[in-house]
């Protein structure tokens, strides 16, 4: 979730209504409107849109961050179009690496730009209808942009062999990303929920309590099954072309949920979107990842050994053993991948290697 343009010159509106309509000129239109009236309406709407784009992306203040954000939005639109229009071109397109890389750069420009924000680690500021994002949340978001970049590259045929042969990078991001996670600040869903009196208006408090709780549950699922599970599948190169097709769509949805979702917060902060609508769009983007899993639901049965290993990790998620468990899996999986386990042992721990392509 990299941050986007936050302009302190704007004061956020605290209710759930957008003031976009207030900014737009009101021109009554009747069924018998003359063509000149229609042209005038279109012209005025166009001028308003141009002013909106200028205010969001081309003001001198925070210009580097603004232009990086615009670049990301344009690349995302192109990636979304190309995926459905011509998937074969999409697989080899520059957007499979430039889009997530721009997401990382966007998060870094945010870290450099918004140093004036609150330093509290208790509440991210995202799961509320008033206030701004906290600076630790902005730094934290660069971690998620980074692991999403790895996922894009790992599922790219251009880069997979490079990572697979590197051993260090491969194991670091497949098994140990959340050990690295400790180098980043961590904001709390719990504090976002129980800090409601300060960060949420009365009319929206219940709504944000529910959606924050839902997002927390999704985060745990995503950490283990969008993160670890799909990385394990790719580690053994078990994903076929049909599964990879749907996993790429999952990555497209994840790119929205990780980076563009923070742009939604900017639109909410400036009053262009209401707080409920902004968060609902964000929820749709991350819940859309389930569409891909529904399409590849057989992957959990085909890779039942990995499914079970990941489930154990999910159970251990909130214990002190979660990192030790990943280190054990790293040793075990590498031993199996490089044929260092005897067949008598491996037959009880893994599925047979039938249909698994060589990875080294």
C-alpha cells in the first residue's frame, strides 16, 4: 500500500458525503435541451476534470510523488486492459515488472515526502473516516509493495529462473519475508478498532469496526495463502499455465489493493469520495482475489501437502513459533527440492514429483 498525494491544504470532510457535487457547476438540463446547452455542459465538465487532474497530479508541491502516482495509475489501467485483451502479450509485457516496481518507488517517494505526519504506531489512520495516515503506516506499506514486486517477478518466466538459481533471494522472499518484516514499523488492526472514539465519527463507527475486522481476517488469509502458499507452489514450479493465468489476475487485483487503495484515501481526504465508498472500493479490490482462487480451487487439492503445511503456519501465526516454523520449512523444502531427502522419508512428507517441472 504505497501512499499517494496528501495535500495539507485540504481539510477532510467528516461525514460520508462527498463535496464533489458542490464543486461542480449546476446546470439544469431538460429533455428539450438544445445542442448548444449540451455542448456547454460537456465543455464545463471537461474543464472541471482537467482542473481535478491538475490539482491531484501536477501541483508543484510533492510533484515527484504525484507524477509517480500518475505513472502507476496509467500502467495499472494498461495492465488491466492488456490482461483481458491479449494475455499472451501481457505475460511478456513490461508492465509485469514496471507496475510493481513503480509501486515500490511510489512508497519510497511517500516516505521521503510525508515526514510531517503523525509518528504513532498504534493507529494507521486508514481504517477511519477522519484524520490522516500515520508515518509508520507509510513506511510499513513499502514492505508490502516490495513483497508484491517479488510475487510479480517470481511468476514471470523472464525472472523465475534468475530467482530460482539465486538460492539466497529465493529462500529469503519465499520463506522468510516476515522475519525481514521486523525491520519495518508495524501498525495495529487492534488499535484501529479500539481507538474508534478518536478516529471515527459516531455515524460511521460501527461500519468501520466491521470492515476493519474483516480486513484483519483477510490479511491473515492473504499472508499465508496469497503469500506463502503461492510462493511454495512456484518454488516447486507446480503451477500449470491455466493456474498461472488466474494467479496473474490475482496479482492485478493485489496491485490495486496495495497501492491504489491509498490513492482512494487521498480522494476521501480531499472530499472527492465519501469515507464509506472509499473503503468499500478497497474491500472490493482485495475480495476480488477470491475470484482467482475459485478459478484455481483445485490447486489446494493437487498440492495438498503444501496446503497442510501452510495451514499449520496459519495456526502458528500469532505464536512465537511462526518464524522458527518457516525456517524449518525452508530447510525441509530445499532438501526435498534438491533430492537430499531419502525416498523413505519424502514419501510421507510430500506428494510424488509426478508432473513437477525441473526448477534448477
